[in-house]
C-alpha cells in the first residue's frame, strides 16, 4: 500500500490535534494514532517526531511526564498545555486558509 | 514573557543535559522495541523486522543529535570542546605557553599600571557633586604667599580682599570658594583636649566658609564648615578629614563636638568630611583639618590674611548652568585690573606698565587645583609612551610566537583537512586557542598591573601616608589592553591557519619539511628587527635617565650630609610669641648639646635641598636697583658648620650678632656674582630692599660657597643669610608683628650615626615644652634623596622597561631562530653529511640571528638620538645620546642576541646527519 509523506510544516498540527483528541500519549502512540486516523495514508517519518516534540516542549505547547504503559513499561507521556491549545487553533485556521486557497486555485483550473 | 519562559526552559535543559540524553535514549528505545514487537507479532522474521523498524524510524543517532540541537546549545558545547582541546594543546607545549602568557602579562600589566596612574592623576575629577560645573580662576601654581606685580600679568592666586570682591560682584557664580595655596608648608600642631595624646603635626588647610557647599558635599558625621564659621569673632571651628578620623581616632564619634588644641588655641571639631574627599587638590599629604580663613590669623599668626596686597588664595567656583566662560573671564580680568589700578599697594611706579597685562584665565575646576598633575604630566606621558613601546614589542613577540607555532602545525592542519574537517572548523579551533591564550594572559596581566601600580605609587610617593590614589586598574584600561592582546592573538593566530588550510592537504603532506629556504618568513624577520630596534631605543633611553640621575645625585652641592639630621619644628604653633623665641633657640641649642656625640646644633628658617624658598628684591646701596632678587634665610652661628657650608671670604655668623648689634648678612658667591662687578670687594658693602628707606639694612660680613638650596637645577641662586634674631634698622614694626623671627629647622651634626636620634629629638623638644612637637624628622641624606624622587622613579622605570624590552626581544629572536633550526634540520644534516663542521653550522645560524639584530640596531640608533631630543626637558644636563649609554645598550643587546641565537645554533650543530635525514 502506498503511503504519503506528510506535507512539510503540518507535523506540529498533526501532533497537536492528536494530543487534543486523546489526552496523554507517548511518542509511539502519537505516531500510530496519526497513521490510523489518516486511514494509513499519512506516514509520519517516525524519527522526526522526536525533534518536533522537543521543539514543542521548548515552545511550551506540550508538557512531558514519565508514566507506565499498559504493558508495564516506562514511557514519556506528552500532554497539551493551554498554550498548546491556542497554538492548535492558530495552526488550524492557518492550515484551513492555505488549503482553501489551494483548493480554489485547483478548482478554477 | 513567552520568550523569557522559553529561555528558562532551554536553560534548565542545559543544566540537566545528561538526564535529557538518557530520557531521549529511553524514549527512542521504547519506540523501536514496540514497533519491533508489533512486527514480530505480525509474523515477520526477527532480522527483517529490525531492518523494517529502522527503515521506518530513520537513524536514531542522527535523530538524537537533531533533538539535542533543537535546544540550541550545540555552539556552547562545541566551544567547550574547542576550549578543552586548546588547553590540552597549550599544555603540551609549556615553553610556548609560558612565554606567550608572560609576554602578555608583562606587556599588558605594565601598560595597565601606567594607564591606571595616568587615569588617577591626570584624568580623574575630585569626588564632589557635579564637577563639570566647577571653574577655577587661574591656570597655574603661584604658591604660596606673594606680593607685587607679575611680569606676564597672568594671575592664579589672590588676596582675601580680591576674593571677597569677586564673590560679591559676580552672580554668574552660584558659589565661589577660596582655599589656601600653600597649606603643605604650614602644618599645625594638634592635641585632643582631655586625652593623653601628644601634640603632633597635622596638615591643615584654611578655606572659605562656603568651601564644602561649593563642592556640594555633606558631612560624614556632624556638620561641615558654614559661612557662620568664617566671620570675625566666630568661635574657632574645624572639620576633620575622614582618613585622619579613621587613622588616629578609630572613627570615634565623640571626636565631633570635642575640643582640640590647635597651635595652642582651643578649636571645636564640628564634623567629619566625607570619606572620599581628599581636599581640593591631589596631594601626597591631604589636609587632616579644614579651618576657616578668618581663623587663620589666630591660629597661625598669619597677618597677611588681612592685608589687601598679599595674594595667597586659590579660587574655585560653581557656575550657574548656561554660564559662558569667555565673557566671565573677560569680566573677571577687567575687575582685577580695576582692583589693582585703584590701589597703590600692588603696583609700584616701575610696575605701572604691567597693569595692562593683568588678566585671569578660567580653567575647568572639576579636578581641583592641578599642581601634582602639572609636575607629573610630562613624566607620565613619557612613561605612557614607553609602556606603549613595550606593549608593541610584546605584541610583535606574540605575533612571532603564534606565527612560528602556526607554521609548525601546517602538517597537522593538512591532516585534519584531509580527514574531513571543514576549513571553518579548523580556523575556529585555532581561534579558540588564541583566545584562551589571550584571556589567560589578560588574567595574569591583571595581577601584574595590581602589583605594578602599587610599586609605581611607592616609587612616586615614598613615605606618604594618605595618597588618595588607589592601585585598582580601571576597567576601561584593562578592557583596552585585553582587547589589544585578543586582536593580536586572533590576527596572528588565525592568519597562518587560514593560509595553511587553503593549501591542498595532499601537497602540504607530500612536501614534508625538506627545504632550504623555508626558514622564517619575511614578516617574522621584520618583527624581530622591529623588536631589536625598539629595545635598543629603550635601553639607550634607560642609560640616559640613569646618567641624568647620576649627574644630579653626584652634583657637588657644597654641603656635608654625613651624620646630619634635619628636624622641622614650629615655635609659633607651639604657642611662642616672637618675644620669646630668642630664649627658645638658646635653650634648644643647650639641650641638644647635652646629648653625647652632638657636634653642632644649627637653627635656621630653611635648609639646603628642601622645597622651601623665601626671596625678595635686593638693591645694593649706592647702586641703582637692577630688578634682581635674592633668596634669604635666617640662621644661628652653628648653622654653616652644621650643614657643611664653607666660608670663603670674611666671616660667618657669630654669637655676637645679636639683635642689638649691627645688622649683618653673609652672602653666597652667586650673590656676589649677581650684584657686584668682577673683582669688586663685597665685604663691608650694604644692601637692602629697593627704595629710599632700607638700602643700607645689611652689611655684608662674609661670603660663603654656593650650597644648593631648593633644586640642583637652580643655578646661580643668589642668597643671603642673616643672623637668626637680628632685625634691620628700617624695620619699625613692633616685635610682635615680626613673624620672620619664627624659624622652622634644626640641623644636628653628630660624631657618629645615632640610631634612635628621632626619639631622642622628640624627647629633647618635648622636654623643653610638650607643645614643641616634631613636624618632620629626616636624615640630611634622606632629605636630599627626596628631592630626586621624580628622577629616581623615571630612571628605575626606564631601566625596568628597558630590561623588559630586552627580555622580550631576546625571546622573540630565540623563537625565530629555534624555529628556523627546526625547519632546517634535514638541510643541516645534509650539509654535515657533506662535510660541514660544527663551528660552520653554528656560525651559519648565528649569522642570520645577528644580522637581524644588527639591522634592528641600525634602525634603533638614529631613533634613540631623535628620542633623546624629545625627552631632553626631563633630563638633567644630558643633551644627546652618550657613547657610553649607547655602547652599553648595543653591548647588552648583542649579548642577549648571541645567547638567544647560540642555544638553537648549538642544537643545530649537534644534529646527527644520519638521524636528521631519517627523521622524516
């Protein structure tokens, strides 16, 4: 099955949205969740998830805390902050504006 | 706000780097494990599963690196790495490192010390409020108590009357304060009432009531002087300086309000001056007490305070904002001319034409009265230049060392480049090394400059207790010096690296070190030549200053200082009236003669080689007034023997020259030369002050040789010496008003050196009267040595700098020669294999080392000649570079160059040809 790379710059949006939907998740879960929600179309370059998460930590959009998985293993769980929610709204509106514009261009063609 | 939080998060991460790395590691491992389990559960074989997982995840190491970089500390990390590597590299070559750091430390340290002194002495303002608004009326030092008109008409010192008129008529001044110009010559004797404290000498300054207000100061405790203290009939009050309060009274608060006996008068201390305030001028003994002008006639019996024609005050005012200086200066000049022209006391008929020239100059008053600045200015500027030259040599040295090092590492750099290091990275590494070196050198320089400044202060102001200059280098000075060293380091550290990194690494590695021409570059040789030239100039300069000092110290002063002691005392301050001093002087003579070993007890108003002078116009009876002056002193009959002045004609002063006897004077040979024609017999001639009343005041009874008073440079210094108690026939003043009868010095001659002479002197004087305290006690030799403080400081510093320059130049020469030898090892090996003998090799190496030194000297010698012309004013009877000094400088430089060249040359000669050729 053919999987598509995610468009550049949308990784933050995807992570933010995923966390907003599911609450606390660790890195592996985030990757899986994005993949599942996109019906296996979107494939996160799994490694790139981690630098992105670090950047979001710096920005204060997410916080991280160590917890235990269902399989009783230590994992770092990420959670949205208020700032992260605001950022999500911002990125969503931005994304919709861009997509809308692109769609209009394509349809007139 | 967010940016700050973000920065704090980054910072927290920096401090928990290890934890961060571990967390990330664990997180990624979990991810990989879970994915692998998922694959395995789906039935993929283990090996294939792992491959798939990694393919999907990417390179974990790269990811970790990238995550880490996100936090933005990578640069710091690599800087640390570079610095660590730099320290390791420097550690591996201790010879180079120590030389470089020492060079920097000495070069920068010496400079920082000199600049600190320059800053403190020449550039700093008084610690007062808003110093920019202070203006001084006057521009030079006309100390201390004067009468009569000035030739050039430029007035800097004023009478009490003039001060009051200026103050009243010039609303441009918010405040105008007056201060005694010559306080350093008139310390007071003080004793705290109700304590067992001995009466002792304290430096005191008499000032106007608004003095402290003008400077915008407030008391440390109590109050400062006010206008109310400076009115006729006001109770006697004084303000004590903070440093005296701290040093002698341990900051005892009960000092304020207490009574002190000052020159036997009861004075109330009303307050303590602010801690940092050291008076209105930089001086090595700042005032310990401040009293008002009005109290001066009571305390120091100084009648001249009330005389309208005696000038003795410096004036500093605080102008109102927006006051233009030029109109104010014109206004004040006009007022002064007006004052002089309406009064007959200032200008005699002869001086009338001088009235047109009368003027004042306004100068910035923020730094106070700049007497010390004036006397040290040329010395300090010279030292600045010299220190600058040394810094230049130091920089050349560093440049040379770094160049040598950089080229020596060509191969290493090529190898690094070949192994994939970017050029930027290689250059950055070298840059870091240079910076580490410069920073370390800078830190060492800090220590050196502290020490040097202390040393300089000791050299410049020996024996003084409260010099208001501190040894801490100013940040600006250090910043400049360290900046310069950084620049040198960066420039000369990176240049070779940059050059070598441009070479194709393969070429560089292949070419090896087999070369005959690859010695030191032209740049390096030029630097060595420059160093040699500069150090020759400095060495020759040091020789000239040493010669000048030697000439001064060995000048025949026509005196004898062996086993002699000079005691300054003050009978007026001890409460004696002029009617009582005759008996006092006799008692002093008697009591001192009772001390075993005492030979002569001279008493006089002033002594040879002391900074003190009284002079006046002299007219020989029967001759027209020639507008010539002579200094005069009062002395008793033992004085000439006590100081070692020989009588060459007639007689000296005798016991019989009492007040009732005929008034006589003994003149010196310069006096005879000045006032008489050659061959004329001065004995029996009369002279006195010009005018009709007194030209017959003194009969010349004898002639003495020209013992040096004041300064060795004062040639043909006419002097006359009168018997200590005699008064002239024309002097009709009541004896109470004849202040000249107070003299200030006792000269003791003993048969042998007496170790505790000072204690004995104090006992003897206080045995006569407890208030008779010693103002100053010195051996005659020490008094003479004191007069050469400036010259000695200059000479020592010049020698120091000369030696430093020589050392640095030698190190530079050694570095270049050693480098050349190392580069030419294989060439030398071949030469020796082909039959060159050792001495030939040594000669070859030495020849090139000496050639550089010679060229340096050829440049240095004319520069030295030119330099001496520039500093001639600071030398005594030295007009050009002498053969001796130059020879010594050339010799020293040659020996140093020989040594610096010989060590590597010998190493070259001991090269084993076989080994040298195999070494690659």
